[in-house]
C-alpha cells in the first residue's frame, strides 16, 4: 500500500472556495470526534479486509481534509495507532 489518506472533516468555519466534505461544529450537532475516529477505524479495518495482506504496509500517511488539528490530540493519536495496527 503506497500511501494512506485520512480525511478529517472538521472546520472552525466553512470557506466559500472549499470543495472538501467538511463540517463546522454547528453543523455536527451532537457528533463527536470519538465517534469519527471509531468510524474511520472501522473503515480502515474494512479496507484491510478487502485489500488483503497483499496490499502491504502504508509507506506514508497524509492527514488532510478540513482542519485536522481541530481533532483532539488523543483522537488523532488513536487514529494513527489504529493505522499502524491495521496497515503497518
């Protein structure tokens, strides 16, 4: 697996020019960063099952999307630990 892109869709404000799938705190309502990480890790596990072991480890991990730094540090660390455990 040459690389992995993690899309973190959180933004403080919506920029008029942005084409990314992003959400502000007002738009998210009761959604939590923990719920996002749970869903992202489930998607990564599914991708590993579909791709199988032949895909190999990820050479790079790019974190992008909205403003990934709005994700609490522990949530980002948990997400990256999950990547390491699932895809190396």
